[in-house]
């Protein structure tokens, strides 16, 4: 059940991260949503590795948004080079 919540939070996180991140974001809706989900997973598993969260506990909303913003910035850098 925690994976389903991570995906649902990731969907909202992707939308919020895109709205918060400054600059022109050329990623489409689906890419932004996938990056939000990946950011949520990244924040969850990084937090578990750092000892901030226990196994089965999802990352917080703000940390998930920060992870998604980081991934959006990396995506923008990669897309600009290609």
C-alpha cells in the first residue's frame, strides 16, 4: 500500500515541482508526472538510507517536491545538451 501512496503523492509532487521550478520547463505532462513519481521514490529511499524514514514509511511532501525539482533540473540539463 505504501508504493501506491508514493505514486499518488509523486503525481501531485510532479505538478507542484513544475509550478515551483523557475525557468522554461519544456517537459510535457507525462514526463513531469514521471519525474514527480521518481522524485518521490528518490526521496523515500534516500531518506530510508539516511535513517530519516523507516522501511514502509513514505517521504514527506516537501522532501518529495525537492527531489522532483532536482530531477527536473537534471532532466533540463540533459535535454539541453541533446
